[in-house]
C-alpha cells in the first residue's frame, strides 16, 4: 500500500480488465520512474478515443466515422458476413488475413446468468442486413464457450427461415476460450474448415 495518489493510480489501473494488482503497480511505477514517459500524450489519446471513437452504423465495429474501414472497403465480399461477439474478434480474424467478407458485431453473447438475452444483442440489425438477399453465407464465429455456442445455436435456428448458407467455425479452437486469444494459424484453419449448421 502506498500513500495518496500513487495508490489511487495503482487502484485505477487495477480496475482495468486483465490487470491484476501486481501489473497495476508495475504500470504505475513505470510511469513514475520513466522521466520521458509522455503523460500528456497518453491523457490526450484517452480523451480523443472517448470523444471520437464510436461504433459502425452497419456492423458495430469500432470506427471514427459513420462506417468502419471494412464496411467502406468495396473490395470486401458483400455476400459473406462473419458474425462475432465483439469488435476485438474482428481484429483477431483480420490478423489471419483469411477472411475477405464483412462482419457483424453482436455486442456480446446470450447469457441467462448475466441476464443477456437475444434482444440485448444486435440481432435485429443483422436480420435487417440479410433482408435484401445480397448475403449468401453467414459464418457464426462466436466464442467456443457456453455463451458463444448458445448464441450460435439461437442464430442458426433464426436463420433457417432465410435461404442463406449458415456455417460455424471448425472445431480446433480452444474450447471454453475466447476467439481473440486463438493464434492466427488456428483461427485461419477454423475458417477454412467451417461447416454448415
Ligand atoms: Zn462496419
């Protein structure tokens, strides 16, 4: 435990996801002990991110404009939509360079325990995107855990009413884990080996 604002800083870092007390302390002391650490740049960035970054009106990915760079890219295949839970998953899949279609970010997964139902996710927006018949395949790339599977099952049932190929990423992804932590090769293979559901 430290005095005053040093402890406040450590506590604040400790509130961030994935940062335990030791890491929080390490970051705080890095800032304190590095004379040329650009504090004003960091605080400016934090402010700008909060101010400028929003969610793409089409797919829900993070962007600084109305539409994200992927939705604006005319070279992407508009016939293919990959459904993910989170904008972090878009980044993970983009790193594989395996996928050339568009995305749809749900904003979470169905979880009765956490009180998240289908209406809390961007499912209505997905159905809207599919309505004009452009999309021929929907890839369900929700996380390979309980909530992700429940969400994929829900969506695959919902999508049977449409004449669209619905696929799920191949197994081989670490079960119970998050897509964002899968390595690029594994994730790339899961795309190649996706199966119809
Ligand atoms: Zn977008």
